[in-house]
C-alpha cells in the first residue's frame, strides 16, 4: 500500500506538472495566439511542448494501476483509475500524432467518463466538488467548439483537467491514509479485554471454588 501511494504521488505529480507545460508559451516564442489558436497548436511548435505532452501521457498511463490499488473497492473507483490510464494513453498518442481529428474527441469523452465516476463515487462534501468539476469539464468542452475564442477555452479546459486530476488523486490518497488508522483502531479494540467480561469470569471462578 505504501509503495502504491508513493507511486501515485510521483506519477500523478509528474503528469500534472508536464501536462501544464503549455504555460511555457508565455516565455517561449511560439507564434501561436493564446486567444484564437487552440492549445494543441503548440505541439506543432517548439519540440519541448511535444516532449512534455508525451511525458505527461506516460505518467498518467502508469498512474492508473497504483491508483486502483489504493482506491476503495468499488466499481466507480475502478472506472476512475482506469480513466486516468486511458486518458494518459490518448495524451501520449496525440503527442506522437498531433493534429489527429479523432484523438481529441476520445480525450474529451474519456475525461467526461472519469469525471462522472467521481460524481457517482465521492461522499457528500467531496461530491459537490465532483459535480462542479463535471459541469466545468462539459462547459469548457462545448465552449472550445465556438471557434472565435477557441484558444482561451482550450486553455481553460487544460486548467480544469489539471485541477480535477489533482483533486481526484488527493481524495484517493487521503482516503487510503485514513483506512489503516481505522482498521488499527478496530484491531486494538478487539484485543482490549472488556472489564465486565473480566468481572464475570472472576465471579464464576469464586463460585466454582466455593
């Protein structure tokens, strides 16, 4: 369990950082308009953007199994973890063949499935975050199709994805950290003798002696 938690932290962390590599466009000359051009246009620019995109894909792809290991045993958690791996595979594929028409549609669809799994899975409190995340995922996807401000909305889409992926990994890590303490508390309670039971045993011993 500890190894899976460390792997989740490292892989998801690496994925989130490299998936945010598009922010380098504000310091690296690209010739891409952040307002009109979609963020995917950066992949046709300096090589660093494709490299970081590919690295993030590999990180998310490998993060799925450890996420599944530390997540609760529920089909919703399994769906969420596998969605992360599928998302990573598609991100990697798009870094290899940028400009593909089908891959962005699959990326959006897989991410919507993953966000919906959080709505079905997370408890009250966290559930509100999941609902807001799903609404934002759908809203930015639809808004990115408007065309005139495609650059703005596709970049907002990247921000929403990073935020939701980070929140999802954070929830799983917190949940996995709390489960051992509860199990340990229950084990300690089971091992601790009950005073009433001890008194009853002592009384029965005295009656036998008499």
